[in-house]
């Protein structure tokens, strides 16, 4: 199929997702009359990341989708009570909320028409997973606002044919009229993998500013984290700058890992909006999707030890709804990668 057909397919996807986003953006009008306390409701989020939401080029990390639920405040179930010792030790507080997510990510080489897949390009891989998370904000004895939020997360899933990455990509491409990927026979083999992650997101008082110009606020939100596991092993450090109204509404929009820190939880209520830009650097010791299968031979490439993400976007929330779009520019993840990658992330969240 020619490039024009592929571009037309990507355009249809952008229109479809844009229409869904517009409908979600209109929904807050009815919700504004509600004045529910932030602690009373959990949050459901759908995050879609795809190269069709940016340049439209199928390559490397080409698609991700995650459906997530984050509980209302102070509603951590008994089966997660063991996390209290962990959060008290590292965060100085009990868990404030918990979350669960189901997702799928898809990775392909740049040339999806080649069969077999090019050995010097990103291996084909699908990743089907579940995430369990607990979050704990700092407790301050003087009753002032917490200065940071910690999240503890287990990601568990399967890579390989059982992750159904081939079926998902072929189905989407057929619907879009895009080229049919030919090299999935060389994808990574079935392997169960896991990752344990800890992230801290700061909202320090010295980095929050209010102005007299239309009620605008500005803040800096540094973040740091570490992940250990057979899926990924890395350390990361980043910062985001935001400008808008009611920035204390959240800690940034939800994303699919690996990503600059954000979280599904937001407080809702009156209109809140922000324009943001951020950067994150990662020191990567292991990446299953690049290094190949752990216990058997498979496709692989030479991984770069340092990767950077640059992102910019916007988020708007009103009542019980939030809509966010993020454009991501990622540096080369492996030595033979000819150029950086970009993709878009669209997230729609509702409190209920």
C-alpha cells in the first residue's frame, strides 16, 4: 500500500480520536453543578498513545493503550494493607489511595513491510499487562499541604505472541487502510515479565507562584524514580513546568510507562487548565523489548544506556472530567536507530 493510503488512515484515526476528545470536553458542562469532595470519588482513565497522534510514522514504540482505575482517598483495601509498612518507611504516611490498570503496548521496526524484520531495527513485540499501585502523600503535622506524592507499583504481564500485539496492529491497520505489517514471525517469544517501580513527584512550596494576571499560576514539579525487574531496570530524573489555573488539582496527566511522571488522580471541581512542558532522563540497565528474551535467543538490538524524553501538552478539567494531550519527543533508544521518535498521548479521565 502506498504512503498516501497510510497517511489517509492516520488522518482518519486523528479525526476519530479528536471527535472523542471533543465529546469528552463538552461533558464537564453538566458536571460543573456537582460539588463533590475530591475524596468521595475514584477516577477511571483511558490513555491512548500512538504515533498517529504525532508524525504518523510506524516505528519503535508505535502504540500503547491503558485503562486504569484509581480509588477515592483513604479507600485502600485490606489485601493491600501490607503496603503500610512500606509507605510509612519511605513516605512517612499510610497509603492514601490505590489503583489498578490493564494495558497493551506494541513495538515494531521502522520498515514494517520487510519479512523477515530488519535485524538492525527495533524487534517486533507485544506487551499485555496488569498494574497494581498504591499512592501516599506526605503527612505534615502542621496541617499544611503535602509537598510530595509517592507511588509504589507492580507491573506484571507477558511479552510475545500471547500478548496479541500482531492481532491488534493488523486489525487497526486494516481498519485504517494502512500497510499490513509483514515481520511479526520474528517477534519476541512468550515470556512472563515484571517490574517494580517507585516514583516521587514533588510539589514544593518554593516552586509554586500565583500572579495577578488573570489568576494565572505557575509551578515546577520535579520527579525521580527507579524501576527494577525483568521487564525494565532503570533510574530516572525529570522536571515539568506548568502554567494555568488550579494547578494543585493534580500531579500531571496519566501516561503509559516509561514516561514523565503523571497520575490518574485529580481533585475535580471548578475549571482547571494547564499548559506544560517537561523533560526526563533515564539511565537504562535493561529493556526487554530491546535486549530480547531473557532465557532464549530472540531478536535484539544494542541498547543505548541513556534516553531522554521531552514533552509538551495541555490538560483541562471541569467537574468530574479531565482531558489531556501530550506530544512526546524521545531520543534514540538503541545504537542503530537512525533518528529520534515522536508520538502523541491522549488521556480522558472521569471521577465517579
